[in-house]
């Protein structure tokens, strides 16, 4: 991950758990990713400054869930809600065994 970051390549997290893990490690090591073991109690809410993850692959989560809050914190509430409206209109499946979305923070709107 550090080599990719050093080369300017985006970091993709597969899932909210991977996102929380990477952001927790960076928070504990001055923004760097280092090998190790541990636990996290990080709850990502609006205002969180993402230090590592640039792109997120994640499910369509339940309304009012902490997972949806993380995704909204990552990509912006309005942008995510527009995506959800489109997903509903297109018949996408939600929750753990449904469809997923790829969210890139570098792409606005």
C-alpha cells in the first residue's frame, strides 16, 4: 500500500471493514500503513478525513446504518443518495447479498 501511495496510485478498499481497518492503522501511525495486528473501534462519520482509501467497493447498505453513514462520509450524502435512487430505479438488490457500487472520491457529483 505504501509503495502504491508513493507512486500516486489510488488505494481501493473492498468493503467497509477494510476501509475502517486501513483508516485505523493510518490514524495510529502518522498516516502510514504498517504491518501488525490489532482491533479498531473506529466509527466513520461525516467530517472524517480519509487518509488512505481513495476508492471503495461496497454493498448498498441499509438505511440509517453506520455502514451507510461511512459511505456518505466517503462520497458525500447527496451523491450517495442519488446513486441509491438510481439503484432502486434499475432494480438493484440491496444488503449483504445484493449488488455493490464502486465509489471513487476523485470523481465528483
